[in-house]
């Protein structure tokens, strides 16, 4: 790349970059001088004429001694020119628009558990309540004296009605307890197992809830080349005439062969998905709003995503290959260059140069800082917990409806017993309710005749109907 300078530069001073530093270090080891000649094309062979272009052509026509760039070693090039041993390993991967942050759901608090687990929990809650109810009715130890001061009661009471069993189970699940507890061994065993179950489930839910509410989650429509091949909404392309296109063109893997045919079909239809350079491909991905993916070498992707924060690498490597320095066929410099590359590798210079030019120079490292800041847990906003307020308001509204139903039913029973109109009883009760003072209320007394009839018609004076377990 051209050096950024306010002065007019000439010769080798015009250029800088990873390969320039690499060439300078090799020249320092082997003690030679060099002159840089910029060539745009890397070098590909025309399938019809068999002629080469770019840097490979310059070497074959003896206009250069070596080609130093991100030149991939492949069979075609190796057959035409010589290569030094590799100085960097890489593979083909996918450059794509960075996944968008998912908008928090109103009911985000339900996300820590799957729908299947929620259904099983509700089923377990109902099932345990029913089992508790049945066992409580079976066990004689759950039938208690409702009046402890009376040593010889006429009836026994079982506090585990079906509604109380449901209340006991939900109180345990909410870690709030209940105002009555089982007395029999069998019901205590059921309660103990239910408490253990709720302990594990609530602990797991609480631990997972923090991650779901505080960590921003990303959503990506594709995760691999196979995902791209299976859909038609997102188009994909590559640099025309490069080694990446050769890989897809000559591949015998059905997925990659299908993708190559698809890219050519788009081109025939007038929607050219091929580009003239990797930079053009990266620009197209950035502007396509997630509707275009670009195949390129992983090292180039790594360089791009350090500077373009809206782009990212998707999936793993489709193949494995390397960069090397191309030489004229039978070049006498190959052995010395191999030794120099091994020397630099043993000194860790390739890693140092990569850190310098990929993550420090020319805007590198900018996206790493942004990623580091966004990975921290964020504060909870209303969209994250809004569903809890909806549930609370809904529960209060339902409770109000039930209370009104209970109130109307109570007034209806009083009107029937006292032979009054329902409207008059409702008005009297409403007046008392809205006075909003006092915590006591007078008891409605039955008439004396009705009380005597009710007393002699009850089970207390009916010996044949007395049942200690009712």
C-alpha cells in the first residue's frame, strides 16, 4: 500500500505494509537490495489460451525476480513458478454483516427456560397438587379436630382441599411457604420432593435469568456456507479471477459446486455477484444491509473486520492454504529465502508484523475496543422487564374481577335469606365498603324460627347421618 505522507516520496519509500516489512527483514538477513514494481493483478491463467497475467506473468517473462504479496500457493501457480515455504496459513471464509442486536421481548423473563420446560413445570405443579389432595384424603392423620377444645368432636376436618393443595404447591414454588403444613408421613414425603424440585428449578432459573436480561444477544441468519447454500434471500459472491474462485470452480463437493453454479447463474441474469477486488466486496457487504455475503481469504477478513466494525467473519474455514513468495522457475534464491523465512518464524517476527499491520496501523484495533465495551453487562431497561409489570397488572385485574364476583354472590345469598331485593343489599354493602373505616363488621343474624329449623335439620341431631370423616 502507498505510504501516507505529506511529502512527495519516490522509489521504495512510496510503499509500506506487512509484505514491505517482511521483504526488508529478509533483505537484512540475506544482505541484498531490491526495487519494488507495483503490479495490480496477482496472476491467473486464462482457461482458453493458457496465458498468465499479473505478477505470475512478470516472473515468467523475466521482468521480476520475486513476487511478494498475499499470494496464495495453489496447484496452478506452483506448476508455473516456484514458491518459498509459506509465511502465513489461512483458508477461505465468509465476510458478512455483523448480526443485529435482538430487541428485548416484553416477556424476556420467560426466556431462561424453554417452552417445553415451562409446560412440564405447570404439569408438575398440577400433578403434585392432585397427588397431595388424594393422599391427604387417604391418610387418617390428615383428618384433624377443627375444635381442639372439644375432646369428642362430631366431625373431623381435612385442610388439604383441592384449592388448598394448589395454594400449598404455588406457595412452595414461589419460595413463600404456606400457613398450613402436611401431618402424615406420605404427604410430607410429597412435600419434601416438591420442595427439592422447586429449589433446583428456581436456582437454575435465577442463575440463567441474569444472563438473559443483562447480556445483549445477537441474531444472525447464517452460520456457515451450508446455510448460505440452502437459502435464496442472501446473495453471495467472490473476487473474480482469484484463488477463491478457482476453489469453487474446481470443487467436487456438492455444496460448493452448487454455490458456484448459483453465482454464475446470477451473473447470467444480470445480477453480477463477482467483484474486481476484495475491497469492493467488503464495501458491497457493508452496504447490502445483510443481503450479500462475500467469500474471501481469512487473513484478509481479519484485516477488514479490525477496521470495519459492522462486518464480521461467519463460520469456519472452507479449506486450508498458505501465502508464499513466488519466484521464477528454477530460481537460485529459493533455498536462501526458505532459510530466512524459517529464521524470522523462529524469532516470532511474523506474529509481531501481523499485530502491527492488522491491529495497530491504518485504523486497526478500533473494533476490538468497541467489542470490549459492548461485552459488559448492560443495565436493565423497561423493555427487558416490561412483561413482569404486565403480569402484575393482569393478576391484579383478575383478582378484582374475582373479588367482584365473590361480593355479588355474597349479596345474592343474603338477599335470598333475608328475602330482600339484590339491589338493596348491594347498596347497603357498598355503603359500608366505601366508608373505609373500622375493621369489624356486624354478623347477619338468622331469624329465630329459621335458626331452630336449621338446628334440628342439621347433622348434629341426625344420628344416622353422623360421619366422623366428613
